[in-house]
């Protein structure tokens, strides 16, 4: 049996979407509204996941200090309180987008020799709470998060009132109840040769806002949304409906839709490999 552990590490860096060896016109054509010759900053959060077998004597897969010796002492100092474009040679001519940062961090972690008892399996880099990327050594995904507020009543018309109350309890309240939903939309694709990006996040935002957020925000699923007529408005059905509405409409491959109904109730639909 193999188990995994994840170490979470934070650092602050500045970067810009601007190639010094190209004209201002070229940069604005390449990066659009993101283009600027001046830095902006992020409080990055890096998750490093390793897998291995538990040592029966120590009770650990690996000593966290050994992971820190690689990530916190050898890799992260390149980025912490640095200008990525100016102080990391690799990014002098490579755009410091999430996709490129993930592949660089992966290669640097591997090059720095992780403890032999574990394998690096996954890294996740959060640029801001509404945008993060993941890499497993093969596939890069980018996730964008959104918020909307909606209400519903859990009720199955085919069931008796007593059966609905038995099944759904307080959630069957005739007046309904509401949630502040958090939606994650994850996409994958082939990085652009110049920007390194899988797709234009602005285009993802346009589709998700049109198909989901603007459609559902401050609505009652049972009464206002046609596709839920006669259906139980469980979050299992809601997340499935969101996935179906987004499929084949995004500028990249839809990999996963994850819906946080509450901090404790999370629902997910994934692409079948």
C-alpha cells in the first residue's frame, strides 16, 4: 500500500506579461489586456504532493524536513520576494504564466533530488484564490473559480409529502433555502508556443458567466431555471447541469467541474479519460 502527503508552501513574487525583446505593439497583441512593462505581484501558494510507503518504525512516508530541504531551501528561494522576469534566467524570454511556472517548478524540484523513499506525483500552484494550476508531470490543468448565490427546495414531486420530509428534512422547507455557491471550472489543453498559456482565461470567464453565473445568480433553481423543472435540485444534479452547459463551449478541454454548496458539501463531475 502506498500513501501520499502534501506540503503547502507560500511565497510572494512579482512578474509581468511583457517580452523585453519585442515591441510594445507585439506585446499587446500577444498578451492583450494583460500586457504591461511593469510588474504586478501575487501571494503564491505551492502544494507539493509525494507518494511512498509508510516506514513502520517512524510512521512516516518521509520526514517533512527532507521535503522542506528541497522545496523551501532550494526551489522557493528563487521566487520568494523576487521579480520572476528579471531574477530567474529561465523567464527572461519565457512568459511567467501559471503553466510555465508549473513546469519549471516541477523540473527544479526533480533536479534538486527529492528523498529517494518518495515520488513526486503532483504540484498545485495558486496564483490567487480565483485561479490555480496543477501538474502531474504529464498534464497541466488550469482552474478558475466563481461565486453565485441561489436558492432551492429539495423536493421530489413524485414522492409523498411525508417521504420528502423523511428524505430531505429541513431542506424540504416549502419556502426553500439558499447557498453561496463556489464553482471551480478546470480546463486542459496544449500550451501556446509563445504565451505558454492553455487558453485565454478571459474567454473562459465569458462562457462561464454567460452559461452559469449570470444565469443562476440570485435565482431559485426550482422556479426560475427551466432545465430544473420537475427535477430534484440537489447539488449532484446542479453540478451535472453546469458540466453539460459548459461542455464543448470553452476555449479548452473541460476536465472537471466542482461545486462547493457549503464548506462541508462539495460535488464534482470529471471528464471520463
